[in-house]
C-alpha cells in the first residue's frame, strides 16, 4: 500500500486551533510559530519554520487559517488547505497528522508498518575546540567557505569528524560564504575524499573539478517535490530530505517512495526548529533514514557548547500515539 494511503483515511476531528510563539535570542530575537490543533480531548502540534521574521509575525497576528474546524479525514483536511506562504502548510499538516494519530490511538511507525530505529546525527557547524572537548565523538556537517585553504582542509581531514560539506551553490545572499569556483570545489572534493558534497553550483568552471566525484554529490535546496529528483543534473546516489520543504505529507511520502525505488540513500536536514518540529524530523529520520549523517541534532546543538546534551544516536521515538 502506498505510504500516503496508510494515513489518508485516518479520522480527524478539529474543534479549535490556535498558535503560540517560540523564540530564542540569536543576535536578536528569532521566532518560530507552533500550531495547536485540538479535538476529541487530544492535541496535535506542528511548527512553522519560515525564516522570514516578518512572515512569522504576520502569522501570529493573523492566526490560523479559517475553516479548520470540522470532521475530516487526514486527506480531506490536507486537500482543504489554501495556498500559504512560507512553511505554514507543513506546520498545519504535521499538526493534523499528530492529532489524527492520537485520536486513533496509533503510532506513526505502526501506521506506516515501519520500524523506528536509533537516529545518528551530526552537528551543523565547525568542530570548535570546546565542542570537541565536550563531545569528542560528535560528527559534523560544514558549510564551505572561501576562506578555506589547504592547511585548514587537511586539519578537517585529519580529524575524521566531517560527514557532509555544503557548498551552498544553490543559495544566494550575503550570508552565503562560498563562491562557486574551481579552487574551492576541487579543494573540498580532493581534500576531503570521504565526505558527501552537497548543493554545488555546476558551471563550466566547477564541473570538471567535481566530475570524478559524482557519486558523492548530494542535493537539498532543489528538492520541493518527488518530481524534482528527476530534474537533477544527473542521477543521485544520496539526497538530503527536509520534510518542511515538501509542504504536504503526500508529497514527502511520494519522495520517500521514489528514493526507495531508485535505491537513493537519504539523510535528514533541519530548518532551525525550536519547538515540536525538531522532534518530528527526528521521528521521520528514525523511520526512513536512521543511519545517515542526519542534520537533526537536538536544538540545543544550534546554540553554544553545553554539557549534558543528548548524544548520537538518539533513541527511537516511543511506540505511542502521535507524531512527535
């Protein structure tokens, strides 16, 4: 049975909906919005991970979309949702899935007939001395930088702690610190021969540097639908799955099925979740790609070094109703 069909007919009763903010101070206040759907004595949660803070503020001012209340199936609720900016659609869908599973007293693993397994994770950021002292076995996903040179890359290689290097080639903006050029791409590909190379910008200049390393190239920012897998420059061996990018559970599950059919390995990616969204991407990683270099570390890893944080692998989600 297709994955989405396993959840499509779950009964869903929504009596009311509201929102709550969750914030952290990162050179100023950084907000996310938690969606609460309630019905039948249960509550489902989702998280809007839109980066634009003006859209977050607008969502919290406007409140949930109208006409969410009623008796639905999960599929009919999804089909009823309007076009929404940012990642609001995923926030509503994930909250509805959580609520529907709780109302039916079902776990996501049982509903999908999949085994929940421990989740390996990496930290997104440099392996700085304090992090290495506290967690010497912690592994990393790094954003490449034009400042990298042969000495720095040799140190990374010697550490043996890096699993993924993100070239950020499909992004634009002043925060992108990696220029798509032959020097940087060759430095990463040849200097770190055992890492996954994510999101290069393929040009006449960069393509020759990466051509011998095609089997290590992965993609992230280009993936918003299952059909996008077929639009990549060449067949991928591995891809980064960010659930919120797909918008709907239907599209995400179609992506999982396509990757399974084509034997494409997966690892998970986060969008700086501050609330229930982090647990939900860990939950999905547990079911679909538990052994990859999942960039789904507990949210505290996005802040400063601290003692006592959960370490990799994370235990699988408990076999209890819901999607948390």
